[in-house]
C-alpha cells in the first residue's frame, strides 16, 4: 500500500493511505529500517504493509518511495 506521512513526531505518527476510503494507519520507527528512520518526515511518500494491532491498523515494512 502507498501513502503520505502525516503528523510525524520523531518516533511515531500516522500515514494517510492513497486510497481516500482507507483510514489513517499508525506508524512507529521500530517498524522501519534505519535508513528509512533517517529520511522519514511529514509529507514523505512511503510504501508499507498493514498489520493488525489491538489499537487499530499499523504500518509495517515501511519503505521510502523514491
């Protein structure tokens, strides 16, 4: 899935999926490789998988879209 990073706070934030009907997805720095952690910020386009979490959908395998 593709989306745009929103509300990034340095260690966690939310991703707005490209498909407008999908809800925002929680993202945490532990779910991405070191290279991605250094480059992620608000407005950045990313690719990710969604995993279930008791608190709602969570992004996993986060990658920066070049």
